[in-house]
C-alpha cells in the first residue's frame, strides 16, 4: 500500500518505508508492532500508536 497519510500507515501497515526528497532514496524503515488483528480503531488506541506517528512525522521534518 502507498499512502501519504501517516495515521493510516501506522494503523494498517506492518512496515513503513520513509523516502527522502528527490531523488528519492529510502531514508528509514519503521517496523510497526501493533496488534495484527486489522482492527484500525483498536490500533489507534494502542499506547504505541502515537509513538510511531511522532517518529515518522519527525523523520519527515513535520515535527521536531
């Protein structure tokens, strides 16, 4: 799956690959260790959900 929505990626993916600006290269690979039940709402309530979102947003220089 390809998405530009960080929350969607963290909720649904097992691995998130963060690309650099052009020319794109792999900047970081983040393994998402949330419940694999595919329950998106349950995943968003997981205590680690915000940790993953903040990590990814930090890598994208959206937050510091």
